[in-house]
């Protein structure tokens, strides 16, 4: 009663912990989702409108496109790039300098003549300033029309209507070319020397006016009235309609902003994420009970789910990171190394569907990611080499690229407009799947699980402990190899974890290294040490190899999942030989003294190992090897184990056990070269 109460308390704690973890996962995912409403229509320029006729539910402005805005800005810049400010004092100062120069140069001339020359020269200078002299910036292309500011008045003046200092000097030279006297040349030079530009370029004013005019550009291209039809079903989305649809989308999303809309948005996100999480939990509770019931495995699944959504959110906060660069396909590769392919594919599907909320063009993203992830999953089915991760990376890149090009051709109708830069993003995502190996190791240690990669390393018969077993107990080592082969083939036949059961089989008898000579497979015919011991003592030594194996396994830090095979491979059966011998001597002897401590197998894999271990060991003592004796041996041993309730805690069915027996019989007949008897003709 007390034990049942403790189990109930423990189960209650586990249920509460699982619920809290699920709620935390939901909250964490919702926290990273964008706080923007989703537009309920999808459309592309040049493609048919696939929804119902769209009638404007409210009036909204149609904004100009970026191209239209840039075109107007470019026109303003072209028309308002150069502003020249009129300086009225320049002409007056030039005239005064000219008068002083003439008085100085012609001081020895007749005063009447000098005054006439002065009047004529000043008239010519005034003639130049009637058109104005412009100061052009160096090394700049000046437009044909410039802006001139006179006081508060702005006017646009053709450049050819103005003088430059050079063209003004040329005009003066032309005026004096018909009278090339010394006095005329001197007067000409005085006029040219005093020409100063009176239209001065003002860069600050030019920039200020340009910015003012840009700020005055209307962002509206037009408007759509309420109840106006925007587009009909099946109609092609042309450039003008696309502009209206974009404007409607913008107005629609703006209308869903605000405190109430945000609360509703968050509520919808919570509901959708909760549905995804609880569908995942229901799947595990029904089809993956081992994962659902073990808190560390349950936690690992939710941690991966949450981390991958957070990884996807990086594309929202960093413009340099495209969502297609992120290695989503690591998830099925890593999860498959801890659990089966069904859970890996189901978890990946739920995760990618939710990440679709963060992706542009969600359908394309979800389709490409799902197909690529599932194809990658196929590459590590039957994990046997670490190099399979490299194969997976290549397959991921090829699948990404092929699917993307298929989508692009379907949209564009040709290769001409395909964005080939996506190949770089897919290559990055594929390369980033290679760290799956260290990620597996990290999560393995954090959650105390065992992966296929670790099982591969442990099943290498060249590792230290198995080499030591071969050296100290060669018969036991050979027995373990045979049991591993039997177990692996049977596990494959009934859908169990073949790599796990094979690895467990290799280590299940390592406890025999402590007293190898007491086990018949290691005896070389020089005598049996049990002859000098009593039956109970011999039984204790035989039984102790289980405890010795567990102790050694802990000492060399074997994973608990492998130690479970050592604990359970004899269950609570008894050392039948010594018990029967003892019973002959004492009919009242207690069978409990001859039983293994257990526990009994609690999984399909540990049950298969128990059967394989017993059958392989017993087959060595057969005096005659033929089909009948092998069939009788296998049926009898497994029937006894069933009768002793050794498999009541294991998730193995009678159908599975029947298949396991067939595998054992066929395998043993092959090992002992049993010929099939054909009827005589």
C-alpha cells in the first residue's frame, strides 16, 4: 500500500512537471512570434488572384511604389540640384574698380578722352552684367537650366542665357577686335580683369530646398473608395492592381494595430501554438509512451521544439540572416539519434509549421523545409557511420536547391529571373548541419540519454573493455557476439532498436571477467571449479556476475541504458541446474536462494536480449543439432520465460515473440549447419 502511494505521488509530480514544461514551451514560443496581424490573402504580381472577388471594405489611399517615389525624387534632384544666389554688389564693385584702373592707367591722357574711354568701358561692363555672370562649380555637370535666387524671388534660367567669366571675356575681346590699338588692348584687359561672377553657387541652400521639396512629395498615388472592386477571382494581378493590393494590405494591418487588436493577436498565437504543442504531446502519449513518461526525454523534445523556433526568429532581428540559411534539418538528424524516425518526423513537422509564421511566403518555406528534412532523415536510417552526416549535408543542399528552382520556374516560367543567390543560403544551411555530431554529444550529456552515435562507438569490439573481455573470458566474448547477432536480427524483425540491443548484448556478460573460469564457455577441459563447491555457493557465484557486471559498468561509466541490459538479462529466473541438483540433496531447499535479483525486462529490447542469451547458451549444450532439437530448444526456453512472467513489464507482444522464435531457429540452424530433410522420391 505504501509503495503504491509513493508511486502515485511520483506520477503526480511527473504529470505536473510535464504540464508546466508544456506551458513554458508555449509561452516561450509565443513570446518570440511577431506582434503583427497576418494578412489573410496571398498574391503575386503576374499571377491569378486565387481568392474570391475582393471588394474594398473601407476607403484607403493607394501609396506610390518605391520606384515611383525614387523617380520623383530623382526629378526634384535634377531640377533643384543647383541654386545660385544673385549678389547685387558685385556689379557695383566691378565698375568702381574699373574706373579706378582707367584713371590710373590713362592718367597722362587728355581728360576728355579718358572720360570717354571710361564711359564706354563701364557701358560694356554693364552690358555683361545685364545677362549676369555665373560661378560654375569645378568638375560638375551643370544642367541646361539652373535656379537663380534674387532676393525672395526664385527663377529658372537657361544656362546658355548667362555668361561665365570665360564667355564674358570672350565677348569683351570680340568688342575690341576691330580696333587693336595699344590703348584699346589695355582697356580690354582692364575690363576682363574686373569681371566677377554675380551668381554664386550656394550648396547649403541647394540641399535645403531639395530636402524641402522631397518632404512635400505626396506619398499617395490615388485612392480606392469603399465598396469598390479591387480584383476579381482568376484575374491576373497586374502592376496597378498589385499596387492597390499592397495598399489594402497596409491599411488592413494598420487597422489591426492597437491594444485590443494586439491582445486578440496574442490570444490567437497562444491558441495556435498550444494546439501544435498538445498535438505533439498527444502523439507521444499514445504512440511514444516511453518518451512521454520519462521526464528527461519529454524535456528534450520540448527543448528542441522551443530552441528551433528561437533559431528561426534570428531572421527577424538580423537583416544579414536569411531564414533559409538556418540549419533546421539538424532537428530530425539529432532527434533520430535519440528516438525513432516517426517521432523525429512528427516533431519536425509540427515545428516547421509553427515557424512558417515567421517566414516570408510561408507555403513555399514550409514545403521546402518539410521535404528536405524528411529526405535528410532517410539518410541516417540505420545509423552505422559518422560519415553519414556528410552525406546528409550534401543531400540537404541538393534537395533545397532542386525544390527552390522548381518553385522559381513555376512562378517565373523561365530561368532568367531566378535568384541564384539562394544557392549560397542553401549551402550555408547544409554546412551548418555538420555540427549535428557535437550537438548530439552535448544533449546526450545534458539529458543523460544515449544516441546512435554513442552506441556505434560502444559497439566497436576494439574498445578497451571488450578487448579485455576477449582476453580474460574469450568464451564469454564469443557468446556475446553470437547473442548480439541473434538479438540484432530479431530486433530488426519486430521493429525494436537493433543498434541498442546489439550494444547491450556485447556488454551483458562483462561481469564474468571477475571469475571467468566458473562459466562453462571459458573452461578449456582442465577441470570445473564448481566440482569443489556446494550447489548454493556455485549458484551465488553464477548469480553474482550480474552484480559484478553492473559494478564494472558504473566504474567505466557505461550509459544506464546499457547497464539495464546487464541487470535484466536473467530477470528473476533461477540457476536451474544448481537448483535441481540441490533439490535432489534437499527437497526443502528454498528456490529464492537460486534466483537472480532482477529486475525483469521492461522493454522490447531487454526482452529480446534475455531470449537470445538463454537460447544461445543452451544451444551449446545440445548433443544433436537438427531442426527438431533446435525448434524444441527455442520453444521450450521461451515458454519457460513466459511461464515465469519475465516479459509482463516489457512492451513486447506474443506476435513479436513468435517472430523472434522464428528468427532464432533459422539463425541457429544456419550456425550449426543443419540440413533440411527432403522427402525421398
